[in-house]
């Protein structure tokens, strides 16, 4: 018996199973070396009754071992259970404790048992339980429908709750059904190939197909198959099925929008937050002459700037893009061949539901034809307005001047009729003659003005200005000599102006004679002639040091008919009026800078177009 007990101890020691014993009557306790090793106490540790309880982790573990030991002592009930302990070196271990009760004469006498370290096994069990819990959680709460298929017969062995929501079948209807039940007949062949391919390759793959729900509705889905696994010699395949109805609807709408954007005659450019193009339609490429490669990644505005592009409009667009604001603007752009076109552009900012900026969308169109028509209409309105003003002025002149002369003549005739004195009658004939001469003169001037205004289509010619000035000086040489006026000019030899020769000759004569007529008696008269180029005009300055004019008082009537300001007897007030009309007939104009006692500077603008 002793040999058998020693043999048992050795076998248990080899199996790393501890042996323990407690005498209920004497409270003697025995732990073998394996038990002490598991508890990490010294080999010479002498246990007493109650020593072991403190190694069990406080709480449920300790309460349970106490209860089991008490039942063994008092009721003779053996036990076999697993516990968590804390060793003498504070290491957490899992152990299995088996207790057998030795009963003598119906009373428990000894407790005998084994004590085995099962920490590694328990950790594996814990990890396995955790994995199972994770899988169960994923399986039950996944948004995708998950089916586990027995590949030997194609039957569905398990599925998650989402499977019922997607197919309309409950889990009992799905489990045990063949997987082909889920798919329309016309897609089953394709699906069989897909599953067979995955089974052979054992790879994760995705395919798009359709399922047919219990109600008969066909739903587009994305089906994915994971790697196969084997349990009890049965190979299973896990399939994930995702409803892609919403994605398909969005794709269909995007396809329609893309088609509309591609085919519309309006240009469309989509840009990122930096204003750099990420997409453009064919209409934009056709209008600009650029390729898609030249557009993508570039700022469309910079590609279209040219010499006549309105920089203020460009600045407004840059500011709107910087501030992520919408803007509508019409701007002159240039295509790749540097050809101008008017572009009406509406830039809209796009934000998502959380007010996060997404893109700029620029929709534009070529409005060159419309803008040109608007310019032509404005030009016609300007011409009409100008003609109306001229007509109004002419009517005023006719009304005032002709009526003035006819009134004078009527008064003379009335006086002649009412006197019987022949000599007195004859004396009034000189007044009558003077009146008729002035009336004739006025009609002649008015006829000249009408002629000037009607001849707006006379072709202008190139004229060497310096020669014309010299000719005018020669024609007025006697008057220039008598007035002792000093006339100088800085007109270069090669300066050529575009004008009607007769009008330019008249204008020069008028401005020269004005400088002579209205010279100041207080100083030697001078007339300086110079020129400058302003936009499309050659501007000729006639600056004298004569009497000058009070522009504040008379500036509004200087170029009117019969307007005189210095009381000269030979002044008729018609010269500047004719000069103004002659310049306007050549699309030019006249301006004056003057100061009383200092002189005047007449600036005539000759339009070179």
C-alpha cells in the first residue's frame, strides 16, 4: 500500500498535479511539493488549517471555496471546481481543486484532494470566449447581411438579423434554405461561378449582383466572400451581402447630371477651394480652345486674362473665391488663340449638410453677340441723343436769331408805313437793308452748320500737321505782323493727323485769329502750339497769353452761336461755334482752359480712328 501511495505521488508530481490533505479531527494539513510550487511558497512552508483560504482571490472565488469546504466537512460532499488564486509572489493563477471526503462510520474524517495549475488552459478559454463574444457581436450587429453556407450542398447554415431585414425572410426561413433562393433566376448562374471561384481561390473578393426579396422586389447588392473554414470535415463559406440601392441611385443621378453637363452648350467648370479646376465640360473646352490637361489644376481666370480684360472684374472674382462667396459677372476673356470673347459667368459655392465647403461650380456662356449688340445699341442711342441735342440747339438758334431779325425788319416796315415824310421813309431803308443782310447772314451760317453736321460721312485723310500750321501762318502773315504776336510750336515734322482738310484749315484759321483778336494790351502776345497723344486722340494745344475768359461765368456758352465776350466790334460769335461743329463732325471735340488776364488754352481732340 505504501509503495502504491508513493507511486501515486510520483505520478502526480510528474503530471504537475499537487496533493493535499486535511484531517478534520486534528486540523492537520498536508501540502505536497507541487502544491507549494503552484502557490509559490517555500518548500519548508508548513500549512495549518485555514492557510489555503487566503490564496483564493477575494470575493466570489474565496466565498465559493469556503462554502464547498464547509459542505465537505459538515455534509461529506466532495467537489471539483476551478478558482482564481493569488500566489505568495502576487501572481494570478487559475487552478482546479478536487476534493474527496474520507468517511469513517458515517462521519467525514479527512479531506483529500488534488491541486492543478490550469492557468494556460484557462487563458486560452478566456481568449476563446472573448473571440466568440466579439464574433457574436459583429455577427448580430453588422450592417451587412451575413450568411454562412455549407459548400457541400449550398445550404444556409446560419445568418445574422440583418439578413432578415434585407431579404424579408425570417431566420427560420433562411436557415436550411439553398442560397440560390435569394437571387433572381437570371443571376444564379453568375453567382454559382462567383462562389465556386472563391471556394477554389480561397480569397476575399467582391462582386455586384441582385437579390430577390420575399416580396419579389429586386435589390442591387454587393456580395463579398471571405475565406472558407472547415468544421467537422464540412467546408463553410461566409458571404457578406450589402444593399447598394442608394449608391446605385446616386450613381444613376450622377450619370444623368454628367450627361447633362457634358452636352449642355453652357460651360461648366468645377473647382476646389483654391479655385483650381478639377473638371470642365466639353463646352468650356470648345470655347477656350484648351485641353482638359491644360485646365485641370489651373485657375480658369488666369488662363483667360488678356490685354483688355477688366482687372477690377478679375479682382472681384478672386475676392469672391477667397471668401468662398458666389458671384455673377460678365468679363472680356481670351481663348487659347488670343481671340476675345465676352463671358457671362455665375460662380456658385457648394456646401454639404454640415456647412462644409465642397466646391465652386462655374456656369458660363459666350455672350459676345449680345454684348456687341448692346454696344451697337448704346452707340446708336448716343448718336440719337447727340442728334437730338443738335436739333434742339438748332431749333433754338433758328427760333431766336431768325425771329430777332424778322422782328427788326417788321419794326422798320411798320415805321416806314406810319410816316408820311418821304425823306424819313428813305432814311429807314438803310436799316431795312442792314436787317435783311443780317437775316441773310444768319441763314447762311445756319446753312453752313447744317452742311457740316450732314457731312459726317466725309472720309478723313492723313494730314501732316506741321505743314498745315505753316500754311495758316503764311495766310495770316499780315495780321501776325501787325499784331506782333509770337507764334511758336513744337509739332514734329512727321506728326500726321486724320481729319477733313477743309475743316482742319478752318479750325486752325479760327484759333489763330482768336489769339490775335483777343491779345492782351498789357504784354506782347504769344501763341504756343504743342501736341500730346491721349488714348485714340491727337490733342493739339493752342495756348495764348491773351485776355482770357471767365469760365465760371461764361463757360457754358463759349461754344454757342453769336456768343461774344470782349466787346470787339468785328466779333460775331460764330467762329468757335463752327469749330466745335466741325470737330464733332470728325468725332473729335474741343475743350478750353482759361483765366481772365492770363490767357487761354484751346485743346482740340482729333480722333485718329
